[in-house]
């Protein structure tokens, strides 16, 4: 997404395309970092890199990055701890890179607030597609956003991405908000996990729906008075989920 600015040129204003979003790539493997950087830059993104967790935290906390690609196996501070610390004070989207077979780390990362993941080895083109999808879903677009959605005990403001539950503001990650907003736009309609992956994540996973399950659980913990007996995000057994308010 290019934003558009204007500059004066020979007495006339001409449009200037601003640079695309800035991506921080965190990986201690220089080959992977170089390949990912090259693919992202080819798409017009600005790319910054870090080789360890400590450097990643320093760079990420300056607030200049729109998304972070974060490897979990890092020197000094591992990726899970980097994710945990970032989520304490930031909602910047995070795509994790996990090694094959690290199912536990993947689930822990999603529970900590990561928005997506890829398992190594991965296709750089697939990573670019994931980056585009996450940024597209988190982009602010005032032309398409509606007014505050109000339900008993719950409000959702698409413009400010603010959610209140029982008169208390709730801190949601970007993907948690998108999942809640999508379900609330279709009250009573049941969506399978595969449908949610397609509609909320913007692409179809190869049969792995655990990320939906994790995000549903986190969302309930934040907005439901009793997560074990949800009022808003309701399970339809054998099918999927619906917004039940």
C-alpha cells in the first residue's frame, strides 16, 4: 500500500508515492535474512534486519516498523521471549519462523500474540504473500470502516480498533481484533476454521487450523466474562464458530 504525498515542482503540485511499509526481519542465518530481504525489497518494502533477540528488541521498540518477521531460534534472547516482551507494549504484527517439528513453540508463540507463522524450510514467495495478507488486514482504511458496533456489554470500533467489554477497554492484538470484527459483522452465521483462515487471514492453510483455535481461546479470555461459557464467540460443535450476541 503506497500512501500519497505532494510536493511543489515548478509551481505545480505533483503526487509522490511514499515507500511501502517497513519490515524488520529477525534471523541469525545470514542466507535466510538476505534472501527474505531481497524478496521483500523487490515488492517495494523497506527492510531492516537483526541477527539476535537483543538487537531485535532495540530496533522494534523505536516504533518505525509495520511488521516483524521473527525467527524463534535466536542467540542472546530467543524469539519467544522477544515476542512476549514486544506484546507487553506493542501491537505490531508478528510473523514467526519456526523449525519443522516445533509444534509446542508454534502454539506458545501464537498464545503470546504472534499473528501468523511459517515453518522452515519455506518459500520466500509464500512469506511475501503472508506479509501482504497480514498488512492488508491490519491497514487503516477510513473509506471502508463503519461506525462503532454495539452489543450488550461489548463495543467494537473499527476506526480506532478499540474494544470495550463490560465498560473496560480490552487490549487485542491486530489479528484478535480482525477475528472479532469479522465474526461480529456476521452475527449468528457459523464459520468453519478453514473459512476463518480464508476470510480473516486472507489465504488457505494446508489443513493446519490450530492458529484459529489459539486465537479464539485468547479472544475469549479477553472479552468473555466466563471464557468457559462464552457469550459472544460461540462454538458450534462439529462445525466452527459464530458470533452469538
